[in-house]
C-alpha cells in the first residue's frame, strides 16, 4: 500500500514538473526588442483542431518560468487545450527585468518589445494550428503595461486581454472602430502602492474612449461572485456583449490573486508575487477569454 501511495505521488510530482517545463524558441523571427520566447504546448494537445493561443507576460523581477508557476496557466492549458507563449525580458534591456512600456520606441506598434512579442505570435500562427479568432494576452505589472500596449497596437489581432496591476502609459492610441476593439479586463488591488489604483482608472478611460462608451453607463456588482473583496464595473456594447470589466480587489496590494488546489478552478503557487484569497484570477481570466466554454 505504501509503495502504491509513493508511486502515485511520484506521478503527481512528474506532472507538476511537466507543467512548469517551458521550451525556448531561439529563432522566432526579427527580435527588435531583444526578448526571449518560451512556449508551453500540452503533450495531449489535439493539433488537428484549431488551437487558442494565450500570451502571458511577467512583471518586474519575474521570469517566464516564474509567472508560469505562480499563475498556473500551464495547468489550464493541459485541461482546456491551448498553447501558452511566455515572452521574457533580458537584464541587458532592464536591470529589474521590467518591460519598457513607458518608452515609445519600445512600446509602439512595430517597435522594440512590442514588435518582438508580435513576432512571437506570428511564429506561433505559422508553426501551430492556431485559431486566429482566439488569440489572447495577459500580463502582470510591467507585463500588464506592455500587454496594454499590444492590445492598443494590434487591436484586431486579439480577441481579449487581461491587465493585472498594470501601469497605464500608452503611445499613439489606435483609431479602430469600436467593433474592432478587443475585450479588456482590468484587475487592480485597491491597496497597490507599486502601481496605484489611479492607473486602472486611466486604463479604463483609454478603452472607454476606444469603444465610444459613456463612463457612467455601467453595471456595478459589489461582492462580485459573492466574494467580499471583489467589486466589478461592467461595460456592455449595444449587442449586450461585455467589452470592458474593471475588477477592484479591496485590501489587495501588488499581488496576483490565486487559490491553490487541484480543482480546475484552483491553482497557482504561493510566493512573493501572489496571494491566496480564494479567488483564482487565472481561471477567472480564462473564463473571461471564453476558454472554459470549449
């Protein structure tokens, strides 16, 4: 019996290790921003079907492997059948490994880091059976800032994006029609002193303008999902499609909200960048993207 238990535990350990194994793609095309590219492709992925793609971007002091472990995106990829791309910043570009979202020559369309991440997506489309209608992006902190830059630079490329504790700098706002703007989720801790709450308000205003929404025309859900820390402002278009949601987490600082566990709606790993509040933001984002309904 003891031997059986040890065998099962070893299988679980191997599975967990596999979920954190990323493959580096060294030659993914023109790399104007001098970034690294990592991918996670589930072993059981059905390549005969069109595959969603999720781009996950780390924040300052993090790495591709770290954000993968902390958020649990690979676990969801295994369960929900999609591919994850993890860009990684180099210390030579920024000593804290932050993305340079605040520099126009690195964060505009077809420039610097933005161009490199776009090239990673193009590589994925060319080498996997990617569903072009299901390309998503999410990022934490500076990774959220560069994700916002990506959504702004290539609005028709993305179905949706999710910005966690993201700074709000944008250059050359796009002028696409509202119907061509991606859906956007903005997630902000009310007590974040690294990227203060005012940034989430500015990001919200950016996307309200792009969608030609009235700032006061929203649905407010306090204790969102029956969670005492969460409140949500939701903005819908005339087709009653949710286009923008601002999710505010009371008492939360500069952290990714997770809920460790084996269930599909649980996951993530506790460390300096995460906090367990019984809300797995990764699964919530996947649901917002529409990945859980496959």
